[in-house]
C-alpha cells in the first residue's frame, strides 16, 4: 500500500496549491495524496487514515486540537512573517521555533539562509526547493526577448508583506 500524505494548503489556486499539484503530478505513483484547503471546510483529521500531514503555511494551527503526533507532521516555513509582523509575534528565531514549530518533527523551507537559522534551534530542518512546471515557466529563447523587463509575482495583492502596492507597482 502507498503511504498516504495529506497536504494542508491555504487557498485553492494560490502558490502553495500550485506547488502541491506539481508534487502530486510527479509522485502520485509512489504516494496517495489528499489535498485540503484552509479556506474551505477542512476535515476532522482524527477520522482520516494518513501517514503524514504536510502543512504548507507554518502559521496554520486549527488542526492542533486533533492530537496528531509530531512524527506525522511537517511544517513548511517559506516566510519571515513571524519576524516582521506583529500579528505573528515579531519573534526571534528561538521564539518562533518554540511557538510555531513545537508540534512537528520535520521542518522544510525553500530558503537556504532560513534553513540555516532554524537549524540552530531545531533538528530535522531541510532545505527543499519548491518546484515549478517548466512547461509553463520558462525563459523565451535568446533573440526573441522583449526589451521590457517582466517580473513574475504571486500572492494576495492586499498583503503588505508581498510588496505589490509599495514596491512593484510604483
């Protein structure tokens, strides 16, 4: 039987969903995946049979009351919101690990410097790059490039940490 993995994703159609879909596409022969979205009705995890819960946004906590053992949980840390935003505590690395990463055995991050910082306070921190579909995201052949610079951007346009309104648009 294939190991069963649950992906807990913030919102359908957003970046974490895209990353999850790419992982499923490439690994569906080896694992059985179930995708759940925080913005939709999430299941009672106590009633699900799974081997691993992968939480894409480290700040999600609603599932904590479901008594999932830490050895079944991976949290991804893909931002410094915990350091930069009062809502999450303006925390030190040590404080962040204590508050948000105490319920999982494994931590992943797409950022090498963040992996190094977290490794000082946590075991089992892994630097894992988020994949993209290269059939969609690829450079144009040389000679066909346009003169204007094009920038890719993803996220909630109303989220001040994303820099759309104060950096990119101006």
